[in-house]
C-alpha cells in the first residue's frame, strides 16, 4: 500500500462513511479500480490494518462533532440505554453476517454486490420522503417501552450495513424516520449508535493486528487515519445541514446511477 492509494481510500472513507451512499460499497468499488490501475493486490487493499486505520479516522470525526451528545450519554443513563438496545442486534446478527462475508472466497463478486446494495440504498432514500413529518426527538428513545422498541428497530436496520453497498447511516436514519422521529434527531441517533458499532469493530480487529505484522508501513496507515478524519469532519457537518433541509432523497439518484453503472461495468468485464 502506497501513500497515493491510502489517501484516495481515506478520502472515499471520509465522505462515504457519513453520507448515505455506503462506505463499504464505495471502498469495494474504488479498491477494484485501484487494483487494476495501481496493480495492487486484493490482500493489500482489503487488509485489516488499512480498514481499521480508515475507520479510526471517521470514528474520531463522530466523537468530535457529537462530543456534547456523547458526554450527555454518560451523564444521563436514560439516553444511554436505547443506544445499548440499538447495538444488541449488531452483536447478535450483524457480527455473524460480517464474518460470513469475510469468509467468502469469491471476493471478485463484491463489486457486483456493492452495485446491488447501492440500488437498495437508493430505494430507502426515495422512500424517506414519505416519512418526512415526524415530531419525535432523541429524548423519546429513552421512553420505555416505546422508545426502546424504536431503538431496537433502528438497530435491526443497522445489521444489514455489512452488506456491500448498503449504507449504515442511510438505513438507520430511514428506520428512525419511519418511527416518527425528526430528520435531524434521526441523524443524531444514527451517529450516536455508530460509535459503539464502529468502535467495537475497530477494537476487535486491533487485537488481531497487535498480534501480527501490520503489512503496511505505520506512516502510511497514519496518513489514512488523518485523511479520513479531516474529510469525515467536513462530510458529517455537510450531511447534517442537508438532513435539516430535507434533502436526503438527493442521494437516492446518486446511489441508483452508480449502482446500475457498477452492475453494468461488472457484467462487461466478466
């Protein structure tokens, strides 16, 4: 892995982790392009240290932007409980699904899956327009049992995020909006539950990384962290403004066009 490739991946990760266009799907697609253009192997592009470095950067972006909300969670256990409830499905369903995807030998099919996943994300973003009238706030997630049920449903939608092309932020924001939450508060809760989701995955992988060889020079990995962090900060702030203006469905067209384009591209090269 070289500096140019990690910078490109860092920019892609920083933008797509927060915008509802699927970071995993775009990383799969861009990695395939880099593999053909830069002559890198799948092992280099999809190595655990590289993936962890990129996700550490975007995790730090969330912590910085939502630092006040995260402090409130510690001070107010009533709001912490629904975050835990929304995370449980990811442990029970999402982790086994992610492990199953990692064990698939024919990774060459991932770009095709990413294209299909982007089309699914586009569908969710189109449908979000029909649930754009909620009045509930993040505080309502702490009301038992109704708020906890809402958190569980949002958590169940988060479980499909490991599928290439399916946006974690898009699916969870959509799920919260269907339960009557405002656009802004649906986004706030989506990124609050992203902290244990991303943080947990990073922690699990860090244990295996520390036991073996990084495979990629540490300065290169550090570059990926910094790039994804800085780009992630800008992308997250931009998304929150777009959500507040009710323009979430704009991303549907992008996901649909890219998704169909990738599917056509993959059929043409097989």
